[in-house]
């Protein structure tokens, strides 16, 4: 099924999408909902940076593992 205008979202929709993407990312990583609702913007930036580095290192490790075969 194709939806017309998928790429044409309003700024408010973009902000809402980003908010929930971050929430689900933090929940998937095991952070409790109560903690997520109390962190500051600076703490959130640090957490997201650490998660990005973690994901990148895991991808590199997987690439090295797959490259050995």
C-alpha cells in the first residue's frame, strides 16, 4: 500500500515523530519511563551520543566478523 504525500509532513508532525522515535529508542535500550520523563536536554544529548557510538561499534564488530568468512 502506498500513501500519497508521505514525505510532505508539517514541522509539527516532524517534531512529534522525532519525539516518539527518541522515546522508543530509550525504552528499547532499557531506560525506565519515569527516568526518561525527568532527564534534561543536555542529558538526553549525552545519552543519544553514547547510544550512537555503541551502535557504530557494534556495526563495526559485526562487519569484522562477517569479513572473516
